């Protein structure tokens, strides 16, 4: 993480809250934190859909309502933490409550709104503080299995955990959220960003038909039943590039959410690149040179 990260300030703000509240173990309970701040927290009826949560204000008192139509403690914790982001982040209260005494949120890294994205990154950091999260990562393994273990430990959603994983790991990893044949968004670890020649995946791009994810998404029942699949993928099918580099592709359906999470892991990508460069150098050294 660096100051060039557009969400650096939101991340730092969350880490500051963790330090000030002396949070020293996982999982972090956002409801207990809100209640310690005299913020009333209530669950919305499961029949109420459309938003992840609400921040409410009456005079100088605040309240948080969170959605329950998605039956996931991880989703609900993230929704509450997202509203705490609006509460803690500078300028958010004035911005999101400018037209009234309540704000409806759309948490989950899918919104293009600056304030929603900042609150999402605040929430991820609050629930998975870097020091505690990276310590837990040491015994979690790698890939989708690691993300699942970390999500269980942190009581966070699989998607939020996967995104946090890419921001904390030193391994070349990417996570992709997709619906049907289209990509919703992608997060890459710093190690993968450093690989030359790769291009950013843009929101709304089509999935390559050569990927395991594309084939998996053709069966909505597999997505709905949280089925999974895995295999080997070519990095070029995801990020273009002029070299064929292999990665492990792990896919899991996200149930009623209707989306698919893909984890791409290329632990040996540096070795692959070195081998390719050695082969290219060898070919170049044997190339005939003629003097005219």
C-alpha cells in the first residue's frame, strides 16, 4: 500500500480506529464497536432488499441498519463496517447525509461512487487489520483455500476477504468477480502488477471463453449452489501480454448473490519468466549474423 493508492486515506483511517480501540484479535466485531460509540444497530427484515445498509442520524445521535436478505454473517459484518466508514471518514457524513437524515449504501466494491468505495476499503481494513490479517495468513496456505480459512477466522465475506488478501499478500495473485460472461471487477496483488506487459482488466469486459470461469458461469445452477472448479489458466487469457504464463485458476459460485469469485495464483511466475528469457537469449545467440 502506498500514498498513490486512491484509498490509502480510508485504509489509514481504519487502522487508526483499530489502534485507538485497542483491537488486538480476530474477529473484529463491528456491531460491538458501533454500540461502544452509542450507535444503535438494527437488522432490517429479510424481505427488505435493494441496499446493504443504512446510516441514520437524528440530531446528534446515529444509527445503523444492515441488510439480512443475504444470509451471511460476513456480508452483514461488512455492511455494518461500511456504515462505520461513513461515520468515521472525514467529509462523509456531510456528503452522504446532505439531503436528509439517512443514507442507503451499496457496499461490496461494486459501486462507482467515491464515498461508497472509500467506505468499502475502510470496512475491509477495519475487519481485517493488516498486522492481524498478515499474521493469520502465515498459517492459511495460499489460493482459494487460504481465503476461505481467513474468511472463517475473520467472519468476513469471501469476496471482501479475497480483496483484502490481494492487498496484503506478497504472492502474484489476482481475484476476479464475474457475472455470466462479464467481469464485474478485478484486484491484483502488487507482485502481479509488477509483471511487465500485463494490462488491467476493466469493468464490464467479456470473459475469455478459454477460461475455466467462463465455462463454469454457463451453468447458473453451479453458481447458485456455490459449486467450485479449478485448473490451469494462461495469464494471457486474463491480462493479455506477449508471453504464455501459467497460473492456477480456482472458481467458486457465490450462491444467491449470483456471481462468481475467481482466484488466480502464479507462485512460480518469476521462474517462468526467467526460463522464457533464457530461451529467448539462447535463440538470439544462435541467430545467424551476416555482414554485408
